[in-house]
C-alpha cells in the first residue's frame, strides 16, 4: 500500500464517481441515515432517518431503516440469509448490482449495510466518502419524496470469515495473536457512561479503543488521509494474526472494520457486540478511569 493509496480503494466511492453513475441501472444507492438521541434521563432513542430522506436525498436512492437488519430474537445480531435476501430484493438490489450506501455521519452507520452485504457474499458495495453532507456541499443532484421500487432478486451466500460469535471472543481474550477493537467513543469504552441504561458499562477485557468517528475529519465527514489512518491503525494491528471489531450494536464496529479493509487488513465483526456481552452475567467486564482533557492521550 502506497502512503497515498488505500489497499482496497474499491470499497469507497467519491461524490464525483457516483455522480457519473447516477443513471446507471446497475448501480443501486441506499440512504442509511440514522441518528441517536438522548432524553433528559440519559436514555438513548434510535431515530431512523426516513423523514429526512423524504425531505431530500441523493437522486435515485432508496431508504433502508437499519433496524430492519436486526434479528429481533437476538441482541444486536444481523438477520439470517433468507431475511436479508428478502430485504435487499424489496429494495431493488440484485446480486449483480453495485451498491453505494451513505448516511449523514461519514459512513459510521452505513457501514452496517456495507458489512452485511459482504457477509452475505455481495462484494460490489461502496460507502460514499463524506456521505450526504458532502454531496449537498458539492451541489450535486438531489430529489425529494419516495418513488416506487421495482423489486429484484438477491441471493445471499454466507462468508463466515467476516463474523464471530461470543464464544470466539471469549477465546480471543487469552490469545496473544488476536487483537480486539472497541469502536465506541471513549466515555463508553472506559465505563464512564452507560451505553445501555439496563446494562453495565465498560468494555471487553483487553480491547483496544479506536472510536469509529475518529477515522473521519470532523469538519468534512470524509475519511482522514490514508497515511494518517495507517499511522493510527498500524501499531495496533500490524502484528496481529486475527482482528475482531465490536461496538454497542454492531455499527461503529462495522465502520472500524471498513477502515481496516481499506487499509488492507482482514477483520471480523463480533456482531452481538456490547448489547450481547454485557447482558451475560458470566462474562468479565473491564473499566478504566476516564482520561481528563488535561492528560496526554
């Protein structure tokens, strides 16, 4: 990998690249915008972005509520292959299409679909660099409302190398050749703040904290330069034989995995993430004192 080039650049779409393909029938654009709001009692509320999508979105895009990818019978887990195939088919995504997915936060939510598509054998998927905000800034084509979707046929083919179960993570804690990455922001990783009010705060023992948003330029929502990302990640993962990412419910962890893929590293997502781990009273939980703003990081 050259210092100015990603090892797997095909996982990323620029606004200019997508603009040239807006009318390509083999390109499917998915708006996966998603927000988390906190009420006055410190409880989180998930806010899918359908209303914002209806107001304005990239021309030709369809909307996906990321909660639709959630297996309602198991915390945080992705739906099974049959259900996923049905969802993609209803969105008009066929097995031969190229998928571009975006959100309004640089891809930290969109990565959930990017990972899920690859998990189910569809490698022709990209995240839009800079997402919707950059697209608007560039003055590119938008539309409002919703349009009818012509269904297609998506056939899922599993890739077990991209996902790990809770037992794999338990084993990994004592494996010196495996690194576990926590993609949550620092207050949740340290345990200073509870991610889920009903669950204990903290992180999987031994996990290294690389928050998913830290891979982005906070002013533009675009990825940091290749060299800067490589410098951030290389000391943590270069000597690892295996890399596992996780977060609260599999979204930020998927974005860290996406960045690792761009840089040329193979990784797997612990899909159950903190929502599953912290609910198991038999598993260890680590906390660390929060780092103050005056202390070196």
